[in-house]
C-alpha cells in the first residue's frame, strides 16, 4: 500500500511536471509566432547649444558662480531660460549683449565678471572688471550676472 501511495505521488509530480513543460512549450511557440516589434531607439543625447561657467569676483566679499546650459536651458543659473535667450540673440558672445538701461550708484566696489564656455561648439570667453556689481549686471544685459 505504501508502494502504491509512493507511485501515486510520484505519478502526480510527473503529471504536474509534464503539464508545466507543455505550457512552457505552448507559450514559447506563441511567442515565436508574434511579429517582431523593433525596439524603440533611444534618442541620442544632445549636446547643449551653449555651456558656460559664469563668475562674479568682487575685490571684497564672496565669489558667486553659476553654470548655464542652453538648448535646453539649465544649470545652476537662477534665470537660465532668459539668460539663454540673451546669449542666443548675441550668438553666444556676452560682449554683444546690449546693456540694460537704468541707474546705478557710483560706489567704488570693483568686481570682475567672467563667462567661459562654448556656443555651438565654438569657445567663448568674456572677462571684464567693472566699478561695482550694479554696473556689471547692467552692462551685460541684467540677467547673466
């Protein structure tokens, strides 16, 4: 009787194993019949149109620095999109950005501003010392620095 029970258990396990094999074979056959769908190609990573390191270095006080990427706009610059618009209108050359109008004090607190980077693969460099932060910001369009 124990032998019959062992055979029944063994037969049940074999039966289950055969069922699993049949299902696996059926699923594999159906997968082979499905039309092949090409994998969606990942878009190639785009390099930004412009990439800059912008720095404002006062004679006294902390240095401020920001990164700026354009196309799409990003980086640590607080107004990246507007700064990129300014650079786009000047072919990426800070010196070509029109000055913003407005008053500034005549306080003497010299500050040096620099913009180092690339625009459409071409290197760009701008460095100039101004009498104070207000004049530096105004003369470079009011957004970059």
